[in-house]
């Protein structure tokens, strides 16, 4: 029996990434904040998605490298079976429910193109607009990355994987500069671009390669604390790059955004590394991180429901109510809907990972 690869501290990373995205969406939905610094603080929350991407690439690459080391190969078919069992049931259910809601309210025609794109896992190429599950475009990017990555891990040596990751980073920056020459205003599409977000996956891949086989982690609390504190500071600087970029100078815009994305791509793996090897986290926090996929799927519908069903004057109170609703839905989904699929997935694991059992 292979030794289980599971690090509870990474569930804390998942939870923090979710909370970042949640309050970003809550801010855009309900808060009316003024001042450049405040807008930057509000906007940097979206980088929680980049932290998700980096963590996902780190974990998947580590598991694939362990499988390759242990068995001499990678069972590609079983990898995709595991991905389908983990991602697709809740993803497709959310799309189906949203589609049914749209049909009931006779506005399906407004978003039908996005529903089709989402089913084809290219939802990031058709911007969702004002849709309660529009944030699921990110699932498409994640699945696009894993179309090719397991095969590359199987066929390439580790040093060549590093070159491939660096190639993704160069390609992402080339795309960012190219988008800088697009018509004014359309540069926001850079955020939804597959190749651009692959820079975050590349950062996770490099972290997995650098730390593969490592059994000892940072022991200095000072260094850990500095890396943790550096994350929000770096994200603030990155959002500042996006906010002040000159729209009148395409090359300057592209280079400024390259710096912004690079700051995020460096800070995310360093933050993950800072938490590796930590312990003593409360079980309830770890469990919330464990159900972070459900938290992510349900949070925007919950925010939408609270916004339409209540008339709170305080946006913080509305956000906390939406967070409570999101948590309840995610916990119920994990226990009664996702767990049966995850138990099947567990039987397909070559390297045992996170246990499915409810704590």
C-alpha cells in the first residue's frame, strides 16, 4: 500500500484562496468604495483564483511525479477518470440548475452561448457576463491545462518539465504584451486568457519540481511570517500595476501587466511553501478547506440570492450571511452529493491522496 500524500495545511491555503475570491465578488456586488487605494485593495482579491491555480498545479504535478517514481509510468486514463469524478458532477449540476433557472425566466437566450462553451470546457473564451455561475469559467482553464500536462509528465524528464514550465511563462508574457496592443478596454480579456493564466500553473509546477522528495520544510517562524505577509503586499502591488497601467501606450500597458502577473506568479508558490509543514490547524478550518470546491461553486449564487432577498444596509452583514449560506451548501454538497463520487475516485488512485471520510 502506497503511503498517503496529504498535507492538511494545504486545505488552509484553499480556504484562504476561496475567502479572497469571495470578498472580491462580494465587494463588486454590494460595496460602494471610493479612492484608488481602496479600489486596489478590493481588486486584489481576485488573485485568490491564481492561488487556486498554483496550488492545483503543485498538487497534481507532485502526485504525477510520485506515481512516475513509484510505478515507472502514469496511468493517464485513471488520471482523467479521477478528474471527472472530482470536478464534473458538481460542475455539470451547477450548469444544469442555472440553465433550468434561465429557461424558467425566459432569458436563456442571453447566455446560451456561454452554457455551450462551458459544457465544452472553453467557458473562458466566451465571457459569461452577469450570470450567477459565470465564475465557473475558471474550471475550463484548469481542465484545459490537464488535457496535456499528464502526458508531458509521463514523457519528459524532470529537467525538461522545468523547461516546459518556463516556456509557459514566456508564452504567457508574450500573450500579455500582445493583448496590450488590443483596442482600449479589451485588455480586460487578458484575465480570461488560457495562456496568461497558465503562468500560475507553471509556478505551481516549478514549486512541485523544486520541492519533490523534500521531507523537511522551513523551521524559521520569521521567514514563514515574512513570506505570508508578502502575499497581500505583493498582490496589492500587482493590482496597482493593473490599475495604473497606461491605456495610451500599448507596450507600456503590456509590460506593466507582465510585472503584475509576475508578482502574483512568484508570491503564490512562496506562500504555499511557507505553509508546507505547518501543523496544529483547527480541524473545522481544515474541513472548510476540504470542501473549498463547493464553496467556490456556490458562493456567487449565494451572494446573488442574498442580494435579491434581503435589504441589508450593511454590506458586511450581507456578505457574512452569504458566506454562511455558501458554507452550509458546500458542507451539504460534500457530504451527500460529492462523497459517493469521491469514494469511487479513491479506488482509482495510484498514490493515495486526501481521505474522503467526513471528520
